C-alpha cells in the first residue's frame, strides 16, 4: 500500500490524499486552499482513480473534487449529509468567491450523480480494498476513513473533534490493528478552553 500526499502538508487547506488499491488509487478528499490565492492539490490523472471518499463538507476537503467529473467520473463515497452540504458550499464557492475554479456548476452536478451513500461502521468494497467510515463528529456527516488494501489498514482522520459540542458528540477514538495513521493536526499544539 502506498500513500500519496497531494496537499495539506504543513498547511491548512488542499486536503488530498491517495491510497493505492492495486493498480489504482482511492482518493481521500480533494480540497482547495482559500487564502489570498486559491490553491489546488497536486494532480492525479482521473484514469488512475478508483473512487473518491469525501470526509466532510468544508472547502479545504471537497472544493476541488468536481475536477474529476469534467469528462466522466468515478464513484463518490461519503455520508449523506456531506453530499447535501457539499452541493451548497461548492455552489457558493463558484458563485460568490470570485476565484477561478477549474470546473463549472455542471461538473458539480455530475459529481453528485456519482454519489454512493455509506453508513458509519460498515465496510464497503472498493476496487481491490475496502473502506469503513467512522463518525468524526466534526460537523454533521463528517467521517474518518479506515482503508484496507494489500493486507494493510490505514486511518485517515480528516477533521475530527474529541469534545462534545451542542451540535455533535465527541468522536470515538477506538481503533484497532492500524498500520498507519494520516492525521489532521491543524490545532494539535493549541489548548482550547472547555465549553460549558
């Protein structure tokens, strides 16, 4: 199993990772960086992509995903609220941001036609491996992904929250038999006040 880091390394935004599943890759998120300039992840040819998993509907994780649906498409996996929110947030990005995007509204609609709704804690076969989504409790519909392929198991946390909020409970950190972890660490070194 190989992991390609296509963005979000020592930066906030452009979350995009690819895990090998035989000859093809499973893409985990494909976001944008919205700073002074919009930044996109490193390119991966669509013919090398088996499927895409979206962990949650924030632009830094989903904002570039419609690129894969300009000329065709691949299966798009996630939890139902993620698709509804992704539709809203990318439409808003296209309409209001004033930024150049390498795709159009029609590509977003094509992408959403490829969606495959997953349930938490249920393994789903994808190509020569499988993915299991775990509730990340970051926002409604957010997920962490456990990918199994080539006899290995990796966890991609995406954004997650361990503390309960008024909107979601804290994430369950119980994982077993992992070979690697790709972990979100934006606020890893900061202490946050306890919420009442």
